[in-house]
C-alpha cells in the first residue's frame, strides 16, 4: 500500500484570520459560541417534533390497557440503538414509575430473508408475537399502504417513528401517529437527525405525559446510544447532533452502560479514551456486523443487559462476527475486482451467491479505489439484490429511478442506494444505466480532488495549535477533522518501523527551527520511494504523542507527494 496521493490538491487561499474562525466560516458555521460550547440546553424540545405528543399518548393508552407492544426496528446500528433505548425505557423505567408490568418485545427482521422496513412477512411475525400495537423505529415512513392493510384486516395499531426522507404524497391523510423530523410544513429545527434521536425525543414526551422528569440533562439515559447512532448513521456533527455526541461520549466514558463498556474493552479501547472516531470505525462496525451476517437481536441484548458475564459473552460473539464480516468482505471484493472495467465511467458487477450483508461495503471500497459510481449486486436463489455508491455530481438514486422499470424496489440518496433487480432484465438494465452514466459523467468529475482546509508552515505546528484544534471536536461527517497541508519539507532522517516494516517515521526540515516527525502508517510501497534529501508535501493532522510520560509533537500523514 502507498500513501502517495492520486488526487488533485485544492489549496485554500491565504488568510490572516484566526484559524478556528477561518475553519468555522469555511464550513458555514456562524454560531461560533454555540458550536465551541455545546450545551444540553441547545437540544430543541420534543414539542417541536411532529406527532410526538400524539404518539406518546397512544403508547400510554396501550400501556394502560395492558396491550402487547412490539418494537419493530431496522437491522443497522441506528435501528438497534433505537430499539434498545425504547425497550429499556418502556420495560424498566416507565414500568417502575407506573408500578406495573409493561408487555413489550423488541423485533428486528432478517436482513436477507425479509429485507428492510415493514413487510408482509415481518408484520405477520409481530402478530405471531401477540402484538396489539406496533411501534416502528428507524423505518416505516414509506409503508402507508401496508400499515393501512394491517390496521383494517388485522386490527393492528401503529405508531411510526422514522427519520428517512418521506416520499411525496405518502403523508397525506394519515390516521396513525408519525413521529418524524421532516414532516412537510412541520419540520423539527434540525432536520438531519438519526432514528435513535427521534426515539430519544419521543421518550421525553412520554415522560412528561406520564408525570416523570422530562427535562434533558447530562445524566439523561440514552445519550450514549444517540451518540453511537448519530455517528454510525453519518449524521452531520453540527447543531444538536454535536450536542448529542459530545454528551453521549461523556456518558460512555463514565461506564454507564455495561454492554457498551464491555464491547469497547473487547475492541481494545479504554472507555475513558473513546472518541467519535472509535464509534464510527471500531464500535459501530461491531454492532452492524450483527445485522449484516448475524442476529441483530444479540446486539440489542448487549445494549440492554445488566448481566456483566452475558455482556462479555455477546461482545466476544460480535468481535468474532466482525472478523468474519471483514473476511467475507475481502473475499468478495477480490472476486468483484476481477470483473472491474476501469475504463467505464460506471462500474457494474453482478456476482453469484455472494453474501448480501456485505455487498454495500464492497461497493463502497470499489468506489473509493476507482472513484466512479459502482453497482454491486448478487444473484441468490433467483433474486438479484444490489447496493450502489456514487461520486459527487452523479445522483445514483435518481439514476436508478430513471431505470426503475427494471427494478422491483430501490431507494437511497445521492451517494448511496439499494435495489432489487428483475433477473430477466439484468443485462438490459446494466447496459442502459452504463450508457446513461457515460453521457452524464464528465472526465473532470472522475478526477478525485482533495480540498485542503489549512496550508501551514512547520513553525505553526505547536502545542497551543493542537490544543485549540481540539475545540472543534467531536469530528465526523459535517465537521471533519481538518486537512492540514505542509509543503516543501526536506527529509533529513528516515526510519522504517513496524513488525512488518510497513510504517515510516521521517524527520523533516521546514521553516521552523525544530525538526518535525512525520508518521506514515501502512505504506510499505513508499519505503523505497522516500529517501533522505527528498522534498515532499504532506497532508494530515498533528497530534501529541505520549510515551513514558514524555510528550512530543508528531504529524500523522494521510497523503504525500513530491514537491513541485
């Protein structure tokens, strides 16, 4: 692997502004004080969330009548967290407050056999569980006709909570509660929140109507799961999402949820060190692995369990599942690469008997490597299911819509989508969508670009600079870690490190008095390319290295190029 850049670097204009102010302005964040000082008080009240009062009232009526409630969730990390949060509240907290047992069960459909959202099959399952009221979490906004059928034919009651984009017209004349932050004309002040955040706000509504303490504070249960879901569901870390993640991380570091603590420790992280990065790239994938290739209900059990030994057991299972998921993904990725035509502006691959739970990951990895839209599908038992990933400027969901006559189902957003393809139309579909992409995508769009936030000198990289950068945390989608460029660095010392000699530590001379250490991880192909006296430019991020109680500044390199 090489870290030598293949992208065009877009350098920022020079500015005399304070770099924190400059970064906030460039990201169109104008409420500086709110951003730099996230406060619980910044969370907009539940009363601004459409149908939250109506849904809370409906749930409390079912509880009062002793009806069986089933929580119908999605199988990803957001759905799992939302399901865990709501079940824990109803079964434990509300039941304790009301001094009565509440009959509530969690339910998550099988990803491969039943698919996403409410389906005929999944609703038959909840009826078999004895459900009288179904509350959906992270799904259901598109299922109006199905809900209508089961309400009229089976007398099943519904409360829908979701956060996905509502389709046009589906919200007209609803006769059941729909708790949704994007309800047309009645939008919540922050439109981009995850399904778990919607459930968290609904819980506060239930608390108030039930006479419980409903004011949100740092210790309000569930902020940890909202933080995890917000990061894993790639919500922008601005506005109240920044508040949710900031305070959710505090709860996680305080060991308040046994199962989450167990999973974090099993992943080799100390809870006190947990950051948003760990949620997105280490903890989230372990939760998601249950939904991809295992049983998502095991992840729910982990997040609600109060039995430490049981949590350790499930954490071990999820760790092994995640390892298996990585292995399966890599195997399918290698097979898929055999069919890649790098000259095509759209890559389309249909495999046979590939695991459906990982094809989206495979599509994402191919898109990253070849930087063009990618469709990856698999034919299993006469059905073709696929995932799509795209590049900026080519809306993949609209492209699928254009050829929807060849599809049974499809859905998603600009850069990612899923679809089910009619097997007899597969060749025609591939040919036509590929031809469409060839016409619509310019050669310029296929040239990957790297937008750099700050172009600095080595003398700018100081302890104070690094500490001030931390004011911008937590980093993630919508508030990424700043990309910092250093140019015209002369290599004065080179060390090959790591058991497999696949990392580099370089000492470089810039314009400052001191030499700056650069760290390049996983760059075995660069070991022979980079040598003493070479002049290079790098993009990365500075950090403070602590070793044996001593602190030193280092710069972690993400990409490099020879200076021009």
